C-alpha cells in the first residue's frame, strides 16, 4: 500500500458495511477487458501482492494522489511505480478498494476509466475519492499507464 494509504488505513473507524454497488447493465466485452487490469490491481492490493499489481502496469507510468486533509489543506504527490508499490506490504488487514459505476472511454488502443471509489480496511471506510486510470493496449493486452486519485476521509459512502 502506498505510504499515504498506510497512514490513513491506521486511522480507519469501524462503520456499517457498504451497500452493494448497483452493477447496472453488464459491461461490453471491450469495457470488461479495459477494467480487467484495474480489477487485478485491486485484487493484488487485497492480497498485499505488489508483484501482482506490477504485472498490470506499464513501467514508464506512475501514480499521483491529491489528498484533502480534514482541515481543508490539500497536497499533491506523484510517485513512480517503484515508490507506489513499496507501500504494498504483507499483512493481515483486509483491504478493499471499490470503484462505483466508473465511466469507461475507449478509442483504439487508449482508454480512460474514471469513477468514485471507497477504500476500506477490515470493513471500515478509511477514505474515498475519485480514481482516474489511463490505460494503453500493448501487444493485445490492456495495461495501466497512470493512476491518479483524490483522497479524503469525510463524506464517504458508508460513513
């Protein structure tokens, strides 16, 4: 887990479980293929497995987080994949990140996924925000080039 997420995860407060997301209509095969590496990243996070996440990334990309603190201050931090993945450590915590009805746009070999998310630790909401993924289809497989997300601890679904 990226270092900023570790800090926030430690501050999680137990809350009732999130209601199930409205799945809407089933995704088209193209949309399902675009979402596959994102879902694999989330599965790698849940398994505390940085190598599973790295397998879905393009090495030249990176991660950017825009954090809003409870006092209203904001920080933006960019990380290369090595720094991002260094925060994914073995552990017993049950981690889950869930996208809520993401928008998926595809044009040829590029795609964008944007949607609100909720991040839980042991079933308690830790934080939420919006995820934005840039993907590229390379050698027939979708890979994540960049991920950018906003992050706040208040106003989250399930709190």
